[in-house]
C-alpha cells in the first residue's frame, strides 16, 4: 500500500539533483560496517526512481536515519528523507510491535518515572532483558534510559518562581528525555540561562514525535509535533525557545517539514524560533553578550557531535562555546555516528551493526578521557556511556561548572 | 555472395516489420526479415512510449480511436512484458476550452473508448504534481509500451515460428524479373558480405524510409513524408499516469511515464531526410512550456535526454504536403501490383505503434489474397516469448529483483554486480545479452537493457561496460575503446540539445570523470569512429 | 580578522587552512563535502594545452593567455601552493613541480599530472606492467587497461584478475570498501600471495587505488613482499586517492582552528556600501548571517551547482549572485569531443582574486573567488583544475593577509 503525504514530492523532487557522485556512500557509517545495507545512493535517489506505491525493497530498513548522507551531499539531495519516507511506506505494510513501543517515548517516561528504581532494576536484570529481546525485539545489551525518580516537571513545579531577569524571557523546551530521563541536563540548562539573566518559562509540553517519525509512524508523529508547537506557542509570541535536547530541536527545525511534509504555520513559527542551547550561547557570544570571564578548567575531554545536531547545519556550537573556557581542551571525535541513531541501535537485528558503527567512536572516547565525554543528545549519550564505559554528559554541564554553578568533581570523581 | 531463399522478405525491423514477419511466419510462410541497423532503431524506438487508449483520436479520427481501443487490449496481453497499465488522464488546462471535454466524452462513447470524467480533486490526489489549476479530468485506459521490448518480443516469436531475422543488413537492390519481385539483395554491415535472398514476396515496412526502398524496386512515386517529432525524457516520473491535454492534438500535449522517466512529446515538423533529424532548441523550449502547463515546475525539473523520431506519413491529396499533423494517421497499404504493375511487393506505412499488430494483419491478409491463400491470422491469440504469464511490466520490477538477490535467506549474498546503477542493470544481464548478440554495439545493448539511459547518461557505467566487453572476450581493447567512444558520441546527440539545470551538473561531472580523470580523449587514436 | 570561506573543495580547504595558519579567525561554510572525493587524487597543474601535451606545467602557467585564471594567479602562487601541499601532506603528495609525470588511468590512457601520490609514482615510465584486476571491483577492468596501455606503444602490459573479497558477504565492493580492508593488517600479505605467482621478472604491478584509505605505506609493504614495483591507478568516484587528500586536508584545517559548518548552503550576501558585511547561511529552521571582514568564494563550477545554466540559457553564480563572464557564441556544441565553451564560464577576478564586474571593476573589495568558480579554464580538458584551485587559494590568502598587515 502507499501512503499519501505532502512531503514526499518535495524530497522526491530533490533526487533530480543527484549526480551519482557517491560522496554519500563514502560517508555512510552503516554501509561502512555491513554489506547488508546497499548504501544511501542506492536506497535513496537511485531506488526512488523505481518506487511507485508498492513496497518492494526492504534493505532500506538498515538505514539508521542518521542523516549524514543528506548532510554530506554537495548537491542538495534529501537522501535520508527519501529513505525515511520509503520506510514509512514499507512499515505501513508490517510494523513490528517493537517499533511501535519504543517510539512512544512520553508514555515510556511517564510509566517509568514513579517506579524508577524498580524500572531501572528491571532493565538491569539480564534474564528480563533476554525476555524483552525475544518478545519485543529490543537487544539485551542495548542502552536503555535510566529513569529518574523525579521528573523534570515535578522539579520545576516545586521550584520557587524566579523574578523577571534583565535579559528578558525565553521558553525552555525539555523534550521527552529531558523531562524524564535526562532531568539533570534540563535543570543545568535552566540554571545557566537564569545565571545569564534570562527568565525561563516552561510550558506544559508533549513529545515532538521524532521516535515515531524515525520508525515510520508519520501520522502519529505529525499530530505530536503540531500539538507540541501549540504547547510551546502558548508560552508567548516571538520568544526564543531553547532546548538542550538536540534531536528534538532538529525535528522542530526541519525534519517534521522535510521528512513528513508537515506544512503548518505553527511549525514554521516554532521552527524558526527554536535554538539548541549551545547554539544560543554562541549567538550571544557573537553578539558580544556572553559573559566570558571563565575560570581555568584544566581538562581534556572528547566531544561527539551527534548526527541530528550536525544535520541542523550550524557547525558545532558546543565546541565553539567550550573553546572560550581557558585550559579546557575539547577534542572533537571526528567520527561519523555512535550507532544508536535514535532507536536503531536498540533493535535486536541492528544491534551488532550499531555497535560496529560506534566502535571507532568508543575507542576514541576511551583513549581521550576514560572518565568523561560530552555529547549533545540523550540517546547518543546513553549509547556512548553504555558501549564505551565512559560517563557522557551534555556540554552544558561544563558551562554550568565554568559559571560556578556546580563543581567539576561532581562530573569527574576525585582522583580520576 | 551468400544465397538464401524464402517465401517472404520483410524489409524493416521496426514494430510493423517484425509484426508482419511474425504474422507471416505464424501463417506458415518462410520469412526473412532484413533490417539495415538494429531492431527498433527507427521510429519504433523514437516515440514517447504511449500505448493509446484511443482517447487522443475520439474527436479527430474516431476510426483510429476504435482500432486503438481494441489493439490496446490485445497488445497489453500478447506483449505483456512490454506494456505497463498506467492508465491515463485527459486534463483541461487552466486556459484550455473546457467545452472540448464534452466533445471528448461524446466521441469516446461513440468510438467505444472507455472514458470517465472524474473529480479534479481526485485527479490531483492521485497525481500530486499535476497543475492544481486544471479544470476537468477524464480517466482513460492509456498505457505505456517499451518499443524495443515489444519489437524484440515479437521478433523472438517470429523466430520461434521459423522466421530468420537479419539485422545490420541493408537492402541494396530489389531484383525484379518479368514484372515480379524475384530477390532482395542486402549488404551485411558486420561481415561486409552481400546476401541475395530469393523470394516470391516482399513486404516493405521501411517506415519513413519506405519510399527509398520502393525506389529500389523501380517504384518512384511513393511519397512518404517524415514528420519529425521531438521528445524529452525527464529524470524521474513526474506523474505515474499518462497525462494528455484535453484539447485538439497539439505540440507538447502529452506526458508519458515510461520505465523510470517521464517523456514529454511532441512536435510535428516536416523533415527532408529521416536519417538527419535535428532537435532544435526552439522546440525543446516549446516542450518545456507545454510541460509547465501540465506540471508546474516542469521547467526546473531535470531533463535527461532528447530524441527525434520520424513518423511515416503518407501524403494525402486532401491536405498540403507541409501540414503533416493533419495527414491520415491510419495505416496505408500501397499495392504495387495495382499502382506500378509490379507483382510481389506491398508497402505499408503510417499507423502507430499501438496498432502494429493490426497493420501486420492487414498487410499479410493482402499478401495472402494476392498469393491466392486463405490462411487466418492468429497473432492476437498467442503471447510472445516473455509474455506468457500475462503479467504486465511494473516500474518496480528491477528494484524488486535486485532486492530479491540481496534478501536474507535467498541462499547467498548477491553475486551479480550492478553495472548501470541508474537503471539497475546487472553484469549478468549485460553479458548474457552480449553472448546472444555478439555483434551488438553498446547502443544495441542499451536499447534492450537501458544501459546508460538513466541520470548519469553513461558517466559511470560506460567504462564498466567497456571493460566487461573486453574482459569477457567480446572485444579487444581497440574494439572496446571504439565502442566506448561511439557510445559517448551517440549519447551526446540527445544530451546537448537539453543541457540546462541539473543535467549540466551531471554532464560536468561526467566530463570530469571521463576526460579529467580517465583521459579517454587521449587514448590511442583508431581510424574508425563512426556514429 | 574574521573570515568566511565558502566551499570545502581543494581551493576552500587550502584557503581556510592557510588563513587560519596566518592567524585569521576562519569559518568554513559548505553545503556538503567538496570535490576531492570525486577527484583523481593528484595535483594537476596543466597537462594539455590546445590539445598538445605539456611537459613543463609551470612554463605553461607562466605563458597563460589573458582571461585564463592562471594569468591572474601567476606562476609564483602556483609554485607556493605546490610547495605548501607537499610540505603539509608528505604522506600523500610528491613530485617535481617543474615536470609532469605520465600516469596510467583506469581506462589505460597515460595521463599527465604534476604532483602525485607516492604510491602512484612507479606507474610513470614503467615499460613492463601487469595490471591486476579485482573480480569484485567493477570500476577497474584489467584487460581493457592493459590493452590500451599496450596500444600507447610506451608500455607492454598484460592483465590478470584475482578474487580477494574486501569483506565477506559482498560481491560488488566499492574501491572504498577495499581501501578500508587494506587499512587492516594482513591485507597486503593476502594480496601479495595472490599476485606473486603470476609475476615475471622486471614487471611492475598496477593495482586500483585501494591500498589503504588512511594508512600510507600499504603499497610499499606490498612492493616489498612482491619484490616488484607497485603502483596505484586512480578510479572514478568513490575515489580513494581523492578521499585521502580530502580527509588529510580536512584534518589539517580543523587542527589549524578552522570552524567548519557543514550542511547548509550560503544563499546570499548583505553589503554595506561596496563591502560585504555578511553572507546568509540557510541553516535548519532559520537563516543565519555570518559576519566577517573577508569572504572567500570557493564553491566550484557547474559540477557542484555553484554555476548554473537555466533552461533559458542564462548562466548564474548561485551562492551570492555575482557577475559571471560567459564566452560569446554557442555555449554547448554538437561534438562531444570538443571543449564546451560553457565550462569556461565563471567569475572573472583581478590579480588579488577579487571578483570583477563586466566593466572590469572590483565588485566588493573584501570578496575573493578561487578554484572552479573562476572563468576562463577548461579544467578537465586541460588537466588544470587542481593547480588553479591551489594557486588561486594561495594568491587570495596572500592578498588578504598582506592587505591586513
């Protein structure tokens, strides 16, 4: 069966730009590690000319949707987007239960939070993970989020309201992971923003739909993203929206439009206002508005720019901002992808591929600093932490330290 | 000189010629078909790929419309693997007369051509690229047909029924004795040998060249006007159904999805010589303007290739010789016994690919009549080799096949590298056909395999094909390099008239690879580089 | 000084790195990867002039006709560029700037270039050669290459084909997959074992350029094992030889402090008076103004879409809308083998590489253009693209930094 969605023609038209130069193939981290995936050029602009409603090609499911192909393409072909759309057609035929479950991030978070210790324990027990693998198809060693006993919103609500700061008002978008699993990152982001003199608003907000989208559930994802836009717009007109959830900002900025064809004024409005927190700090720097009297931090840490951040085409603002801290050496990984690609690396049949994709990164991280690594998105941090054994935090954590809001030893144990 | 003997010689390896050869062979005659180049290299391969529903003619030529509707069903069955049942729309453009659609519907009802008006919204839902400003839409049973696939299928069927097919045999003489045809003399371009084929009947199916052939038998006044039309292939399917303008036939009134491309056609200009058909930039512009009416943004879509074909239109005293569009599109059989007192020669021209089988039936009926036979035509009943299953072509086929080779559980890893990646042609497809047709040039293989017909136009695959030909022992380095040079030279004929936009990027990269990196232009010179 | 370089091909990477080395703050903005991965991985300066072989490329540069990019670049900048490359990429580039070498191509022609990769050098002047094909690598067909090399009359070549998989489970492997395999220890030994039995005395061994992506010396290792000279032949994309240069130069640029913004096209500029104040970067979600003192356009030619010809026959520069110089007369001709005038279209520049308008006046005093976007060359026919890229980058950087001092 075929799916009707407006975005298809947009991405499909972009295949006209493909000159078969193979640059996407040379950069694809999945094709580099397995012959099961014929590569982005084949699956994208090449196969697309042969598609017509029917789902006849299945090797595209090996595409992790990391988006490096689109990013690298010198000609402007929406390769990853074409792949995602073709997958949506494929999944419309036979959607595994697992893909439906792991794409419901909010539900999973809400379910796990009140019972966090129990949930964490359950997910830590190997026999249970074997059962989960066999029944649901989530690999027994795949990184699973560590549920926090307190959700971000319950922390936020219990917090005394801050007065309006001298720098105006911004809106904070926490994302599902930032709401339930990566609560620390959300807290630190808000504390840094408030330290800089902003008043932060946090409207009640739902999921951006990214996981649903990456699993081909476009209808649900489109509804989710528009609902989120309404939530964020409710906080106020024209306010900058700041997020420490790098992948969710990507969904708002371009993916919902380019992959699913969501063409809605609300999305356009939010998409142009949303900033990744490190991007926002770098914009302040460029405008000469960032206080930069940082103390010296003598430390060398690896930094991995996640695919979904790179695909926003803004360079690596975390690297730029942390470069302002004296003594701090941040080593860019220079590796393509950690392998997790949202939920890809969780899947039983993809786990080995994802581990192979990430291996050069894990090696680099361990070799650079075995005690601390930096990365902007949640699932990538889980993947790096789990697979390299190196605790991995959002770069805002070091900014938090640099502004004196926390201490380095909270990130790195003494003596390490 | 080699000597052959047969009942019937068919001159011309287009759809009409192979159709006639098959028909005669199925009626039990011994048949030799001679073609000066490769099968389907003339008009049959140089059209827009439409399998008419008859819709185009319901107002202007109801007789043709009825024929088309009937043959559409037959050809879709007997040449199933060459036909895609795309369906089609006739749409009224924003500035077109909406009244024509009423005439169309009335004409269709009279002619027996299935046609149904549908909501414009429904048409736009099914074809999202269509101009949202269209005012009416009528659904018809247009299909698309690969002329080369069709011709080869029909030729294989003819061969299966005992016919002999000689390609690269140019007719140099038709020997007449005592007012009757006695033999046909050909020159075999591949061996340089002359061949004399003794026969009792000759069918001239030379299309736009049929006047030249008739002249070899001394029949001077056959007037066949080559009506030149250009077509432009766009890089992917902008639409998945045939889209016709619902107006009186005009230039650029049709957009046809064939294989992985969509083809806009066509113009109609009298040409002097069917061997030299230009592709004027002015006409390309006309096609782009016409495409824009059907699909907004057409002009900025990527054009891949253009070509010109010559319709063989018989001069009709009712219209002036320069107005080819309004000449009869129906087939014409010229009986040279009647006209020229020459027995044993019939010329057939006109018509269209959709009715190739019917044309063949008519002319072989006429031949039987003159030979005093009554053998019935059975060509509508039997599918050609490759079409026995009755499954029609789908654009997804090659992708599905390649995926099947990759699929887990298919036994092993794929062992067949993809040589032409744009059109998903594998090494074994290429080598198997080369094995069957060792004399074939790359263009001959291309027509059957689509080698080099996708977006890169040979930039990546031409080198691979050349190397494989050499590696498999079909050619030494000299011959293979000549074949490569000829292939590139020939691709350019259809490329340079449409170079703009994205295809310029591709051409620049192709030049970079072939001349910049490989330095093909400084390979040792060889004496012949014929086109 | 703040600078923005647009484009990450050979010209852009060299200019950005040089600027950073000279102390400038550099942002390198690029829509995608540059052209190096599609290139042959050597540095051509000038190989054919008016269809005739060029033996001394720098002499040809010195004699470049008016209107050719080399006339503005000059021989000094080209020399500097070659020296800079050889110094910074010692693993991957070698050669004598004064003389071209003639290296076998993957169709069996002998092609001129100036600097080449050390692993290719044994192909120059080899007279007895075995071309080794890999059964699973479709872009390198040994019989054709050997046959054509022999036809040049300068080489006696024969072909063998061996079947060594790049990785298990794959019959259609790209050159890159092979190169990654060759980066692993043991691969050279495998190759040597398969090739050695077929070699006769005095034969040089020609292989596709797959002997390691990031590991220099795989070819040397193989040669030592075989006891025969070994040379690599560059392939069409994906070109491992080109990728090596791309990766090495990108690493160099980042190490020099260049900040790379990948994935967003530059779509226009904002000027203050005649100076460019910023260029517009169409990043996801919102446009971003990159403000700087100096801007360097290094977006390439028609192959990248930096220059475009529309369906009405108009040529434009697509990133910044700059004036272009277009040859008179028909831009595209009916003969495939003739130079197409279209490809000589591009931006005209002064001797500082600043873009000129139709009247020959500098358009923006702080805007420079380098590499494939420049007017006046038939880069592929001349085999001149790399020298133009490197030379114009050096010239522009000298003008920028000199102007600053």
